[in-house]
C-alpha cells in the first residue's frame, strides 16, 4: 500500500491482471482493494491466482 498526499493506493500482488484499491484512509483503501479482489475473482475465476512464475519475494525501493 502506498500513502499519497490525497490518500492511499493498494496494489495486491500474486493476482493475474490489474487490481487496485484506493481510499482517503488506510482502512478505506484496504476495504476497497478487498472488494476489487473479490470482484476480480467473481469475474475471472480462481485462475487469477495461477501466476507463472510465482512471486517469492517483493521489495520496496524509493528513487528520487
């Protein structure tokens, strides 16, 4: 999840396709991304979790 001046944005990993959640607060963004994930699964099926290759590690870095 990323914090921006105007709110939060969440990009879940391990899901095929583009899924994003956002909100003015951390809790709002978390609720929105959960809803987006459920919609994605309902639309495309559980195959959205079949990632090749799977994500084993994720790193966050900042560049200026």
